[in-house]
C-alpha cells in the first residue's frame, strides 16, 4: 500500500491548477470550502488522479471525500484493492 508521502504529492499536483495564488494546501484543506472547484474541475482532478495511479475512482465515493486527507486515503484504498 502506498503511503501518504507517496500519494499526497501527486494529489497536490492534480489540485495545483485550481489553487488560488499564495494558498498552501495541507491534508486538512477542505476541498469544498477552501478550493474554488466547480464540477468540471472536480472531474479534471479525478481523471488526472485515475491516470496517475492507474485506478478507477467511483463517483459514489465523492460524498465521503471532504478534505485532501480523505482523498488521499480513498486513493490508497483503491490502489490496495487493485493489487
């Protein structure tokens, strides 16, 4: 299973185009409150992450993802399930 230290930088890179200038992203960053993500942006981020990790992210888990840490943990689970 990949660690936070392996997954977090790639999640950060996928979110970077949508982060306001000067804003620092941490594991506690709230994706719905702190980032100005619109529906299309969310899909772009998910597609990038699916390509980077060679996984499929089911849309139904999105309701369980609130913070960057939630996203990292879900990706870790999906990677483990793929193995």
